[in-house]
């Protein structure tokens, strides 16, 4: 799985399945990220839904193929929606991803994040500061692997290089562009693409690698034509929509 | 009204009045659609407002020239806002449009949608799955006409071809581009443009046809320069802003 | 301070400090403006956060370098968040800006806006209709100066020309482009850039002038390549990201 060509082909296959099957991804995500996340999912070929009403969320999760739980802008109704949705996902054995946005900034949010970990997300996506707040350890490869092992999940530690570990296996993906950090909700949208991949690939490890590689490579393609973070954000959507096997093969950087 | 040239001229006249009068459109719309809807209304020349606070919504509706009621992301406060707003619209005889987003996915939302129908929206805008959930019938021309008749409203059944019926009259508009389905909130924004048209055209039938034709044609113009759904969404705003009579006449496809 | 070259250099210095220090700006802003505001702050080099949860807002404000209080889409949770945040800002002596969006449309919002004035914002940013509703006077230079004096704040009255007064001093900035009025949340985003400037410039008067001049000039640069309000909104983000001293010097129009 570490061979670049193999990862590129897995990513191409996963993208092809998303485009063919149009999986439904229900997103409980912060209000800042909703529009960009929905557009990125549509660009990939998935079908987003975004409601957080406690009356309705059960029906949306039951009809979905994967669930995104993002803790940004965590108001009361959103928090209650997360609890209902995670239970519905467990009942249905639906894969879900935890994106504990800004838990390094808010102690109650960090506590909520730790409680959610116990509910067994398939994947946890976070940045180094969030990883430190959630795990109590510095964000590096060995700590990520231990944390993944201890929590029986996959850790996707994203940043300049994305580190993905399920405890045993550890992969570093070096794709992406610095402009990705200058667009709000870029990480949130990347996590949503991981969810779309989880919906069409039974191995959550492969799904995570494939999605993050594709997302980073879309960022590289977008950077080629961007004049700044505004046009970059738009071009990322176009690039993900058009991403093909040849581009994935030519650009994937994995170790 | 079925002659293309006549519809193109009506659409051009309605756009000109929106640009001249800058009608206020109050939108209760889902959190994913708010920004794109507001930008599309501004591009058309209208003035959007978006609050859903129950304390304030009465004042905003009283000051508005049309009301959009979109049921996406239907949380508690939004639901209560809809009820207050629809009453205020009835008192003021303000035209309003019902966009029952995703009622096919959520039984409580479908029930709420049916209750709102009884409050007499000028127009109901929906896709085939939503029409089936609301009416209990397959989405086709005759069923749309019967439903419009029974509910004394105008049905705008949007998709590859937009079907508009007030019961007696039935028109199909074949403008638009497949990329419109790859951008979130595109249908929601189209419904908002119908609202802007309702604010400046007393005949809701003409207003609906004019707005949907203009919107679809803006999509065709945008597709000419788009590199994918990201740049398409941006170009749609530009295209609606600049849409002129000659383009409408050259492109309208109605039957 | 009225010399254009001096203002251009102040703006360039303030932008350089934002890019270097990456100040955190916590934004309580309306749901329509959140994404664009966050992207504009990131483009300027600042780090936005947007939560409105009453449980968390205290921690976010304490960790921030400036606070934006925008009264758009003022639902219950947002209103309660404003009250908590303004208290936390006072305790920490954090500069904050009041943007009383649409108070001319909603009497309860106007009342809330007046109460917030008593809590001593560093800057109040508003348009002429909002100024009239808040102050009871016509929006013109002398009235803005009196209002600033009486409330010990800086008034930034934005529009075709931006008027900035702290009571004694009065400056008019004539930069900007008409397309700025055709993009939703443009004024909200401009207010957020003032907040970023407040975080790195101790004199709130200089911070406000610098930010508004830079913002207007970014608008002029963006208009050069825009095809309409859609591409303009994107180009504004790029332009602010790349704005340099030479462009500021060449374009600043102040009197």
C-alpha cells in the first residue's frame, strides 16, 4: 500500500465509485463550512445533506451512506444532533468520521470530543493542535499510531504532510499546497471527502488514504491557476471534479 | 405565452423591473444556501434579508416585497420563524414561495410542508422526489397540473426540464445546464429569483416562468466559461447580473 | 494623518503586522457572512473563529486578539453570545467592533444595538440607514463626529465614501468600487478586517483608517478583472491577499 502507483490507483478507483454510486453523506458541520463542504462533496459526485434538527436527524442518518461529525461552531442544537446521529450511525453500522475542530481552544468542546471517541468513529481527522488537545501528546507519527491503536480508530493527522495510522500501519502523504491553509473550512471539506470514500470503500484505511491523496492533489492542480486564496478555493472544486487517474499517478507523494 | 419570443421579453421586462425597483426579498432558507442565495438576489438587483429570529421576523416580513420559505436544515428556530412569517405574509397579502427541500427524506418535514400548503403559497418549487413526497403522485405534467389546481397554487417542478403549471396552463422550460445540479443551493437560489420576480410582477404565473427561464439561461451562459462546478457557481452570478434581452431571446426554449 | 502617502504607509504597515502576527479574530457574525468573513480574514493573514455557543464563547474570546460583533441574523443563541462575549472583552480589555446590521429594519435589534453602545466598542461600523436608526440623525460628517464624541467611540460610516471620525478628527476615504455593494456580507467582511487591524495597531483610529483604505483599494484592484459580482467577490479575496505598499500608495484617496 505504500507504493505511490498503488495508492494513486486506489484513489482513482474510489473516486470512480463515488461518481458512479453518488453516496449520501450526512454532515453535521459548522456553519462556516457547510456551503464549501456541500460543494466539494457534489464536485466529487456525492450527495450531501446538512440538517441538524433533532427531530429530523435520525431519518437523515438512516438514509445516509456515511456521517461526518465536525465540532466547529458547536451550539446547543448541533451538540444534541451529534449525540442522536452517532447513536443512529452505531445502530446502522454506518461509518462516521470525527473532526474535532478547535478543541484546543475550548475545554468543554475537548471533553465532548473525548466522549465521542468512545463511540467509535471509523476515522478521526485533526490538526496537530487538536491532536495534542485530544490525546495529551505531541503530534508526531508514533503518538498518532499509539492513539489510533488505543482507540481502535484511524487517525488522520493533517497539515503540511498528512499522517494516517490505524495503529499498525503508518503512511505519510506529502501532497497539497500551502494555499489550502488560507481557505476556511478546507480541512472540514477534506474530512467530508474521506466520508464519501468511507461510503464506497469497505476498508476505512484505504478509504482515508485515497481521499486525502486525491484531496491534496486537487489542491496542487488548483494552485497552478490560482491568483490567491479566493480563486484557489474555486479552482479546488473544479480540480476535484475533474481529477483523473493520470494526474493522481503523476503527483502522488507517499512514504 | 408559449411563444419563446414572448417569454424572453417577459423575462427581460421582469429583470429590468427588479434592477430598477430593487425589491426586498426576505428569505427563510437553509444555512447551506444563505450566502449563495443572497449573492444571486443581489446579482439580480434585489435586496435580500435572512433573519430567522422569532422576535424580529415579523418586522422583516412586513418590510419585504416577497417571502421565500425554504425547508432545508429545518431546526427549531427556523420552523417557528416559518410559522410567524407565513402569517405575517398572509396579513400583508405578500406573495410567498414554498421550497420544500428534502421532504422526501424526512417524514416530519413532509408533514410540515403539507401544513404550509394550506397557507396558500403563490408558488411551490420542488424537484421530482419532493413532488412525489408532497403530492403522493409521480412527478409528471398532468399530476403537477392537478396538484396546482387542487391547491390553488403554481407548481414549478424543476429539473432537467422545468415544468410550470397553475392547473389550467402548463409550460415546459428546457433551459439550463447539467452543472447546475453539481452546485449546492442552486435550486434554492432559483426559487429566490422567482420570489424577486413575484415582487415586481403581479401575475405569479408570468413571474415564475420569467424567473425560471432567466435562471436557466444564466446557467447556459455560465457553462460556456466554466472549468467545473466551482467556477460555474461563480460564473452563474456574473451571468445573471449581466443577462440581457438579446441573450434571453436567442436562448429561450419553451414548449 | 490626512496625507494620502502617510495613510497608505500606515495601511501597508498594518497589513504587514497582520501577516506576521496572525492575530486571532473572534467573530459573532450573521450566518450569511460567516464564510466570506472567515476567508477574507485568512486572506489578510488573520485567524478567524466563529462559534456562538454560550458554553464556549468565553474561552474563544479570552484566546482572541479582537472581537467582531455583527448583529445580522440575530437569533436567540447569537444574542446571548454577544452579551457574554462583550463582557469577556471588557474584562480582558480586548478591542471590539460593533456592526449593527439592519437595525433600521428591526426595532428590537435597534434597541439591542443602543444597549451595546454603552458597553464601549472601540469602533462602530455602519451604513447611513443604520446610522440614522442608531443615532436618530441624518448620516453626514458632523453628525458622525458628534455621535463618536458622545459615545467615546470611532464611527466608521461606510458607503460610496467611507467617513471615519473619533469626534475630533474626521477623514473621508473615497476608495472602493460599486460592485462591493452587489456582494453579500462585503461590509461585514470589511468590519472584520478592521478588527484584525485593531489587534495589531494600538491606536484604533489608525487601525480603522488603515483597514478601510486597504479594503477599498482591494475592491478597486478586484474590479479590474471582474466579470460581475460573482468573480468580483472571489477577486477581492485574492486582491487583499496580495495587496502591497505600491498599490496602496498609488490608489489611496483620502480627504
